[in-house]
């Protein structure tokens, strides 16, 4: 649809500003009503309306190529509402006693390092070697298998058995207990082990 010469820019080609202005004049009242309905107050709706206008202006000539400027404006308005809602999430200050756990308090699983070190010698040589190298030193099971002359499935099976024996030792000697999902919940060393 061609625009009359009077509404074109100096070069006879629509500028982005003129496209935005025409769409804005057609849809501003409707956009404001939409924003007032969904925003927390009238001032917020006005602020969001201005954000939508600025974003439309930033499109420049690209705005002129939109198939449905009204739909674009409403989508930008919806996104602005969502962003504003995210910014206004209520926050509650935590009481001082919840601010930070004591510096010497560690998660139960992290506190097992001393117990593991004390119980590794109770494992057989193969179990101790694979647990030390794969679980503590970070070697991959594949690399362990190659260095030990094992197939990958054999190395995986050996590691599983070694972990089970170490777990049993930790339960027996350190009083390790697990919560319903299988995570370490607590432990209490027994007999100095």
C-alpha cells in the first residue's frame, strides 16, 4: 500500500519513525488499556508503554517491514510485563541466625574424607587401588582399565565391588547412615576408626 507523498520522508521513502508513529497512533490507547489491566498500577502501565514505544523506535525501518505491527507491539508489551514482574518479586531478609553456617560445619558427605582415609587400608589391594585412582585421584575407569590390563566392563565391575566394600566398611566403622534417597545424612566414627 503506497503512502501519500505528504507522509513520506524527504527522499520519498518511508522512514522508520513514520511507520512507528502511524502504528502507535492506531494502537496506543489499546496498548495502554492492556498494560493498565495487567500492570500493578497506572504509573507502571505508563512506564511500560514508553518502553514499548522506545523498542518500536529502535526497530527503525525494520518496523516498516512487519506484517502485523499491532501483534508485534502487543508481544513487546507482554514481554515488558513479564520482565517487570520478574523485577518486582518480593524478597524477605533472612534472620541473622540463618545467615551462614558455622565455618567448621561441613556437609556430612564432605566430612567423610578422614573416615575414608582411615578405612582404605582395610580394603584389599585391588579394591584400594581402584578406589584411590578412580574415585579419589580422578582417573577415568577407561584409563584405569588400560593401565591395569583389564577390559572396560571388568574394570567397571571391579570398581563397583570395591565401592560396595568401602561403603560397608564406612557403615560398620564410621556409623554412616543414609537418608531415603541414598545420600549420606550423617556419621559418627566408632572405635577410633
